[in-house]
C-alpha cells in the first residue's frame, strides 16, 4: 500500500469555513468529524486541477484557487489499519458569490450523499469539533 495523494480546498466567509460533515470511525474515535472538500489526485493531474474537478463533480460548482497554503502529511490508525495521506491545501473561493448565502451543500460521490456546511472557526480551533486531516487545525490557526 502506498500513501494517497489528495488535495483540499478551504473556503471561508466571515468566521466560518465550509466543511463536509462525516460520521463514523476516525483516528480520534467515532462520531462526527469535518473535512474540507477535495479528493484524490489522479495520475497525470496537478493538485490544483484535481481541486477544481472535485468541486465540480461533488457539488456542481466552480471555484477559483486564490492561494496555495501548504502540504500536510497525515499518518493515522483506524481499527489497527494504517492510513497515510499527503495533502495539498489551497485557499479557494466560489466563482458565483451568491453561493456564500447558501447554508448547506449536498455532496455526491458515487452512490453516497453527504453535506457540507459552514462551521465556526472557533469550534474547530477549540477542539469542540473534530477537523481532518491531522495538523490542519494548527495550520489554519496560523493562516486564517
């Protein structure tokens, strides 16, 4: 097994970050956790191209990438199984500014549908809500 290369986009409005809400087992336990929107980088695809494609495929929206933030290497365990992700993080924004007024976004991946919503930065920074990948909370505290 090899590390998974992926990319995630950070969209903010006021004191909020748009995040996908997921539920299940994660490295810190079980329950709700949050992750920025993005996905796996395909062979021959640049990470910024992946991000634009993923937002279009999963939410049906167009984004602009405004700035590269950093790379996070996340090695974690779930049920004695090791996971390893190398993640490119970008600051992004909606092309259509009216989307900032939308509260909940449906995310479709194959047969699975989840939702993305605006989460207060302080809930993430305080640890009240779990944010993945590991290390992203610290990075966003510095960058946002």
